[in-house]
C-alpha cells in the first residue's frame, strides 16, 4: 500500500471512530513510521491507533502482545471498525463508470490541509468560521489585518456585517465593477444586499514569517475542539438530516487530514531544532 493510500485509509478510520463517539487525542502514535493521532473510546476504557491497531495504556505506553491477542486477526474480530471496513472492501472493487471523474475534486481536497498548514506557518490564525460556499465547509483563516480567506476556494471572504463601508480587498475589487457598469435608470429603492453570506475576491497574499511549533500545536487544538463540537451535535439529536450528516462527515474527513498534516509539519519543525 502506498503512502497516499495509507493516509486515506487512516483518515477514513479516524472519521468512523469519531462518528462512533471516540475522541481524537493530541498525542500521536509513538511507533516508528506511524504519526496518526491516537483515539480514546467513549467510555475511556481504550486508547488505540487506527493505523497500526496498537493499544496503549493511560500513560500512552504500548500494551503487551498477550493483552492484544496472539495475532492481529483476534483484534480485528472484536473491533467493530475493522469489521465495518472489511465489509466495504468488495464494494470498493466494483467498476467505476467512465463518465465519473472525481479525481480533480479529490486532489483539491487533498491540497487543502497543506494550504492551511502553510498559512498557519505564515502567521495566519485558524478561526471558528467556515466558508459560506455550498459544499465547501473549509475553516477560514485570518491574517494580521483581520481579513478572512478560504484556502480551498482561494478567495477572500467578507462577513455580511462588514459589507457596507468596508475597505477590504474584496470590497476594493467590487468597486471597479460598479464603475464599469452601463448607465441605468436611478432606482427608487436601495439595492438589496447580496443573498450570500460573503463576497469574494481573488487572493494574492504575500508570504510572511511563521511562528513554528506553537502555531501547529494551537491549530491542532482548535481542530480537535471543532471535531468534538461536531460529534456532540451528532450525538445530541436522534437523527441528523441527510444533507447535514453528509456535510459533517466531509468536515470530519477534512479536519482529520488537516490534523495529520499539522502533525507532520510539527514533527519536521521539532526535528530541525535538534
């Protein structure tokens, strides 16, 4: 299995565990070559790694092989996640119609965690707001000038309450368009506000210095808190509407990939300091 497939497999397992009520911890698996965040069960009785299936004690020490069973097969036999993943394997082998072309969209989603990591290293801040574009749901980042941006859409985002009297790049980009419009009759009533939650402008922000390890750690903590809120929402209602559930699963998958990318960046920074 290639590194990309292993990462996608780990993200899928992390998302399933989150939907089952597990908690993603800030500690990563200490085993060599495995940097996947550890997961803790809802009843706090188990801490394990979804990638290598190693279980850990409360102080994050690997448990003895005897406690895990003689083979990995025994672990999978009692692991509902392993069983659910195994049940999906035959369906994954079904031929995909040639008319379907999800590769570009998948590639774009894969680049999102990397773009977020680059912005955080440049001194940007991860906010609790999300891109208003339907189907995006990418967390917005804010620069030192308090301007918001979506790295997935590569556009500035202007909150609706800041549209009037705003001097942001998005507002400046709208001004020439207003001037170039042909003359029209004077309206008798003010123009209605845009129906969307935000206006956009193409982003061309220069890179700036970063803060290093502390920013990566903070970004991971923020993502973990958002994941917990999402899971709490899913647990708080008896049945989540289909569209909302789909968006939540997509967000959990994107957040998991971002956390993995943040861990990799933080590991590289820590290694460079030694």
